[in-house]
């Protein structure tokens, strides 16, 4: 499933506005270049005649509930053509259940659809090294899949893309900062590559 209307505009040179709503992974925590930087470069290379802007609305520490609270100001008011939605790990580790998370993601989707008409892409977050932590994260990622299926939206499985790269020989430690969660620039580059696959 691809964002066909956005792809058509990118190909034709029409103006395209992309908004990325998320947490610190969207923000680009403690790096000079986050995934939106790499995604911008990839899109410019593939669509050299395109006129697009990507607006970063990632806030460190935010959960999907926070995203719902600011969806009006940070998404709807901007009238985007495409919205990237990325949450999960803060939700998983601040007391929200996976079902709470699903309801909040779904509410974000419904509120966007109610007031404007952009294409929406849902993103999972990164793969974690600790098996127990990764299992918890996957519970939340499955809820993203449920929302994608229910609303016929594409889901980019960033965590699975990372896992494939790790299986091919890239060390997890090369992809994350010292906290074991936030990506390094290499990790963000892989995140962008995963998203770029649907473009």
C-alpha cells in the first residue's frame, strides 16, 4: 500500500506538505541528522523536480495521548498532504496499556480524517536488544497494525527493517545511542530507508 496521491504530486512537481507527528525518534534526539533529514535527501534524489516540505512535529517524551492533544495545532491546522505518525515506546514504558495506545492512535487518525483529508502512514519504532523489552514493544506495534488494517492505512515496520539489517551483520550497538533506544545517525538512516520503501 502506497501514498498514491502524494506520489502523484511528487512526480508532477506539485507542492507537497508532509507532517511528521511523533516522539523523540521523530524529533531526532541527540543527533544532528534524524530520519526526516535522510528521508528528505532520499525523496529529493528520487523526485528531483518535486516541491515538498517535511515539518517535524516530534516532541521528546510524548505519548500517543500527547499526540492526540496536539493533533489539531500540529497537524490539522497545517493542512498537510501526508502525515507520518510515530509513537509507541514512551506509551509502553509510562503505564499505558497496549489497548490504551491503540485507542489513542485510532483517535488521532479519526480526528485527522474528520477535519482534513491527508494520506496517513503509520510507523513502528525501533527494535530493542533486550528480549523482554522487545516483546513489550511488539505488543504495541501489533496495535499499530490493527489500526492500519482497520483504517486501510500503510504501516512501515521500522523495527522489522532493523532486525533484517541486524541479521545481515550490522550490530545493534551501531544503531543506538548509549541508552539502547534512541537511534544513532546510522540507526536513523535505516529508519528513513524503511519508510522510503513505500515511496
